[in-house]
């Protein structure tokens, strides 16, 4: 199952986004394991929705690889050009430990709607992210 902007790797991880495109790219109704994903991506924004709810958003846009999510953990790599703000929609009002390239970036509490946001400098290329419920 593949598209140039969203695909599933052989090991089952989700890959999505593009930080080079200047025009908005959309993929509607990408199905994986019974869930429907909707992607909007370009150099200004990457936004992924799962079954109509926000899952991931970055400003500016990024390329995400090896995205996996479970009840307690989100892991992925992101590549981009600049300082980037990432928003994930997770479980409401819970604490999450954020690790970027193996270094702790602290703990944050999700909002009443479950959103957490954090920033990372991607001007050096790609970084690995781990967001774990504590």
C-alpha cells in the first residue's frame, strides 16, 4: 500500500509527509488496519488525521518515517529544514515524556482535548522522536 506522500513500510510503520512541495498535496481515505487516514502536506504544514481526528501536525511541513503509536508510546523520525513545532493528539490530561534523538526534552501534560505540542530544530536534517505516557 503506497502513495508518494503516504505509505506503509514492509515492517508496518507509517511514512508520510513532504517538506519540499510548495503546493498543497492531499491524500484522502488511505486505509490501514481498518482505519482511514487523511493527509495534507507541503513545505508549510504536514497534517495527518486518523478517522477524522488529528493524529499529527507539524509547522512547517516535515517528512515522517517509521511512525508507530500504541496506548503508551509514539515513535517516529522527522526530516525537515527549520525549527519545527509538532502537535500530537493523544489521551487527554496525561503527562508525556518527550525524547528527541535520545535526549530528554522534558515532560508535558496534554490538554483537555489530548493535544501536546513541542518544538525541535530540524535544520540539520532528521531527528528521532519518542513520546511516552508517564
